[in-house]
C-alpha cells in the first residue's frame, strides 16, 4: 500500500527519535521536503497525498545516511538560518543557532547607529549565512563576502543568489589572517565567525562535526585565537569612525578577546549571550 507524505514523515521522525537525535521533528521534515522537492509549505499542503515509491525510497536512503552519522544539512544540501533558506555542502560549516546571536548583535548595533544603508564586511563568510541574514534586515545595505576557500565562496555566491541579494554583494577570495586587499574600501561593520577551536581539541569534537565539517573552518591554532589576533590588528583600518567589529567566540575566550580589543585601540567592548547564557559574541567600537 502506498504511503502518504505524512506517513513517511512519521516513519522518519520515529526512527530519528529512537536513535536519540534531538531535533528529530525538524530533521524528519527537512528530509521529506528534500526527498520530494517540496517547500515546507508545499509539504504541509500535500501531506495527506500519496508519495511516489521513488520519493519514499529517496527519503529512506537519506535516513540511513543520517543514522550513520552524516549531518542532515549535508545530506539534503539545505538548512535554515535566521528564517532564510541556505544551500549547504561539506565545503562550509552548517549554520548554527548560536551564530544567530551574531546577527542579532549586528542588527541591534546598526539600528542604534542609524546605519540602515550600512556597508558591511562578512569576514570568513563560509556559507554567507551571517551576511545574508543581516542584509535581509537592511535592504539598503551593501555586503562584501570574504573567504580564503574558493569552494566556500561558490557556496556563498549561490546563497546570495538564492536570497535575492546579488546586486548589492561583492565576493573576494583572501586570507583573513593577512593584510586586507587594496581598494576594498571602508565599512560601518565587520562581522566574523572565524575558526576558534584549539587545534588539540579538534579530535575531541563530536563525530558529526569532526568527521564531516571542514577542519580548516574549525581550527583556530594552538589556543584558538590565531584569527582574532590578526583580524583585530590588521582589519581595524577598514572600520569607519564609530564602526564596530563583531565576532562569534568560543567558551572561555571572552576576557582574552576583550583585552585584545582594548590593547589595539578599540573601546565600548560588549558581550552577547547564547541560549545557554554563555558569552557567544564579543564586539567593540573603533
């Protein structure tokens, strides 16, 4: 007997839940939508309809890959961040809820500054999720996306196109630990989620991260601070008077980064916390 879309969803959800996958509801929905090529709205509309055997087989294949440990975002090449859709591949990190705190901080600061047409630099951009999310809140803003990885920039380019932001976005391939390229201009805001995991902690990460996500986007050097030191010093010159630099940070890095900002001439250092009340964002003004 054929299965409805909802039948398949329930089967996926139950299998994920029985394998202790915390976000089983979300992941089951992402899988059935991807397997069927439907948006979430279309799935809800059609959930009582019968799915083809091909769709059911594709969903079950995705389920098996997930139960073997592969992240669902890489299986489906899709994820949601800050209410926006994103194309995701193993060339970039999977956007996480904690990173939404960076966007919240950026939106708060730009509104406080009255910079609704701000020029924003998304450094170590990866998928481009931070830059796109901020740009979506400020339709008159202009964004520069920078990453060292050409493959990450290609993913970013697709996400900018997917979210209809191409006309106001520029892409540059360069190393965030080097000096800024000539002619890039100045910015009201620099946002960055750099690699910040200490090198010796990489093997201890959860297998879903360690075995699937790009290590170069995780490894921040011996103490996890390599990128912060270089960016705070070298990219300061690109901030306009009164501009802000905003970082996502790892647990326990807050006070060290405050000192780095202050010794490099920044002021108004502030933190923002994640859902676990951990300082997840640090920002400072020039």
